């Protein structure tokens, strides 16, 4: 009997013995991996840690490079099984967003004596139950040394995480860092700006954090961010001074996408960004609500990203 949660998300199996469940998984993996032996995606199917453990034990996943188990019910035992699986040594991308992973799981991952997933280049733990201190331990772990993309959004990343990124060298290959709906403020952005680990960063998502004018000014001038091509600062706390710093930035001259909707700058700040003489490579720019009706202000807009129009 199937249980439908939303959309086409469906959990199709009744309670069965571990032997029967393993047999069903082997059949399912065989069929799914015929499409592409390097990719397995099974999102929104109510998978548990037990399911993840069965997947990790199957020899059929030895060629899998991309594993997407997002939007399920996988907890710490499932994370432990996946990260310790000899069958997943070729894994390059692991998506465990929107699951039930906690501090205990990531701390265990961070403290592991040996890393099975040495080839992992992309990791998403977005929207789990992770606190700042546990994330700080994780980002210093040698297990993440090969990562080029890390998504920790919708957790509690804040000052401790930022300091750990500054102090640790594990993320030296990172090209994309997503910290949406976190707790980075004007103080903790200093640690990120001082981090040698982020020197090659090309994408930074700081949507829905706590950056004010001072933090944005630092971001706009720090050499650490000189390779950025995508910068997302929607829904922070900066006004005209921060927007003007972005518009005058010579450090961020490689940006092709900049989103700063839902902030408190006025037309003065918007004009400073739109008419920037340094951000000449921008192809996508989001400024504020109503801008789609004001042709002189944006090249791209989306209602979900915009800020209220501020009367001057």
C-alpha cells in the first residue's frame, strides 16, 4: 500500500523483513541503474536510515558517482552507513538535504579516522538539524578535502562555522558555498573574508543572513572574494551604503550574477549598482520589488526574491 506525501512522492513498500526489503532494493537498483549506472536519485520516498544502509551495502552502487537521497527520513545511522561504505568509493556527489541528520551524525563523520568518500566533490546537508558548533567541526574535517561544492543552508551555521572555515584548510578546493538562511553577520563575515580556504570561491549564497552595511562593504572589498561570479545577498540587513559599496567594488568585477532583493536600500543604492562602472560582467541582477515595472533598474527580476519599494 502506497503512502503519498505530496506531488509524486510515494513510499511504496509495506513493513517487511530486512531480507525481503533488501531483495526489493536490489531489484529496484538494478532497474534504476540500467538508465545510468553513475546516477541514482530517489527523492521524497520516505526512505529511512535502514534503506540507506541497504543501499550502502549493495555492490550495484559501486559505479555510482551521483547519489541524491534528498527529502527523506534518513538520520545519523544512514549517514554513517553511506559515509563508511566501501561500495561508494567512486561517489562524487551526495545530496542528503531535507533529512533527519543531527549533530551526532556530522560530528561522527568529522571525527572518522579514515574517509571512504575520498572522491566526494559535492555535499548537501541543507535543511537538517545541525547547530553551529557541529557544523564547525565538520568543515574542518579532512573528509571534505576534495569538496568543490558545499551546501549547509537552512541549518544554524554562524560565528563558529565561519571561524572554523577561517582556521581550517580542509576546504581549499571549494568553488561554491551555500549558507542560505544561516546566521552570518557583520562580525562572522570577517572570518570568511580572512579564510584562505575560500580564495578560489566562485559562488557564495548568503541569502537570508544578517549582513548589514559593514559586512557587505567588507565582502565587496576583500581579495578573498575576488573570484566570485555568483553572489546572492537577498534578504539581509543592508541599505544604501552596502549597495553603493557593491556598485563601486573593483574586487567583484568578475560577477555575472548579483541578487540583493529584500534589503532596505533606496533608489540611490539601486542606481549605484545598476549604473556600476566596475560590475561590467553582470548578466543577472535582482534589485527590488516593482523593478520589473521600472525598466531602468534591472535586467532580471523574480517576485520571490524582491524587496519592498522604499519611498525616498
